[in-house]
C-alpha cells in the first residue's frame, strides 16, 4: 500500500498523527467510564469536556449544543427521525433533496413507510438545491427540512445560509448533513443558520465510529432513538466512546488551525490535476459546480471509458467511482441521475478526493498514470 497514492479523502481520511497521539492514553491508562465519579471516571470526563469544547470551537457554538454519536449515519438518523417524532403533533412533512447521502434518503424512505410525507426536491445540473424550490415545497404540515452542506460525490456546496433564511421564515427546523463541509468550509453554525448539523471524525483526519450532532440551543431536542443510561442529555444514551471523542476533538482543533492559518493548498493541487488531465485528454467532463465545490473534489467523466475499467487499470492511485458505498455497483450513482447526467456518461465517472497530505509530486504521478490508462482503454474500445 506504501506506493499507492491515496486520493479518496471523501470516503475517509487517514488519522492525523496528532489525533492518534491524543487518543492513545484513552485506549491505555485512562480507560475509565466517563460516568464514574471516582478519579478514573473524572479524568476521562475532563477529556470529554475538553473534546466537546474543541468541537464547539470549530462550529463556533456552545459545548452544550454538541451530542456525541457513533458517526454521521447515526447523527443523520437521530436528527431526521428524532425531530420527525418529536414534532409529530405539529405536522408530518419532511423536505430533502434527491442528491442527499443514503443516510438521509433511506431514513426518509423509512419514515414515509411509517406514514410521514416526504418531498425530494430536484437539484440543478450541478447538484445544487434552489432556495426558491425549498420555499415552494413548504406546507403548513412541514416540520423539518434536510439539505447537505456539500455533496460527497461531486463536491457541490449548497446555499445553506439562504435555505436557512427560508426555513426560519416558515418556522421549519433545518438540518444539514455537514459531513463533507465541516472542517473544510466555513463551519460557523450561527452563520450557516442551521438548527441541527451532522459531522463525523473520519472525514476530518479523526478516527472512524465517532461523530456528533449539533443541536441549536432553544429548539426542542430530537426524540432519542435508544433507551439507556441517560448519557448525552438522554438524547443519545450509551457509555461514551472516550478515545473516539478525544480523537474527534483533536481533529476539530487541527482542522480549525488548518483553516485559520490557510495552510491548505488542496484546491491548488486539485486544479493542477484537472489542468494536466484536460491538457492531454479529450472529452473529459467536470461534474459538480465549477466554483462552488469542495476544495479537494475533482469528479470527472472520461467519455468512452467505463469507470470500473479505469479503476482496475490504475495501479498507483486509490480513487473512487461515485461514492465509496457504491463502488461495487455498476449502476450510475443517484447523484449523477439527480443531476441529469446521461447514463452512458455517468458510468464513466471517477472521483478524485484530494486531501491535506497529498503533494504536487503525487499529482504529477496520478495525472501521468490516468492519461496513460485512459488512452490505452480508449485505443482498445471498438469504434
Ligand atoms: C455526506 C455524508 N453523509 C453521511 C456519511 C456517513 O458518515 P459515517 O461514515 O460517519 O456514518 C457520509 C460518509 O460517507 C457522507 O459522506
């Protein structure tokens, strides 16, 4: 694996050395239960408090607004189902978009099967939701809307603050699956104007299996999906994953530092890769918004080259076709379908997800290899 270049940072990121270092004591000597009142417990409780504050610092919110979960899938489920149930007296209508992650879409499908009304708004050719469409979809029964901050496949950034204005005007709660945006894009919850937001550590150089849900103070909390010991204000009971929480906190502190010091040159590397590929290959198409997209995202269609064949041909780079969860599938991803990309072209999609640790040298190697393999596969294709 040492000579394979990792460019799949939307699927997951490597753990930053600083994050691992912060976690190790909580996997070894500091093994206590954060709910215990003796020193083994209070030591780790202090670490949990510190981590909660580190998450809050990145989100510019208060620590009391952060609930730890097992990751964004759980945060999304808790936000959507928990709010749907908590607001059932007021209404039963939820609005989302066709380009959301399956953690949102499948949760909405499940609620629909229970009798909730769900609206899936279309997105434009870049994968973006229109605030006007959102406003038009609101009914007196709408209690919740959920739109992702940035798309995990094509990187397109939704106009979250504008949608939040619409939500507030109609007193509808607004959740955002902010997994791909937090830590890379402005992450101030008040500025974004959302009521709830999901995040996960493993997309920001933290460990897997730990995430959080931001719940704005003043809103009625989501119903808990579990019964148990009352941890996390009873919204998410269960013994806290202390090492994971410490890792999430450290990852948030590191991301905040990265954003504030402007150390990141990910978008420059991404643009260089795009330019090199465009200079040597004809008939490649950029998916997603050309400007309003994640700094490390480069999602391309290589016309005439099936993406799984291209992936198999690439020996020194790890990239993905569509979202990671779909990488076994030869069906066009639901995001490509939602954006109206023709099926034949959609099946040629490759997602390059550049991250903090990629280098200019790696970009050169990847560009050379992709050009070589695409040319070879195109030469083999029947006329
Ligand atoms: C946009 C988005 N939402 C939710 C998830 C699920 O996150 P987790 O792996 O923490 O459950 C992912 C991860 O692929 C994602 O990209």
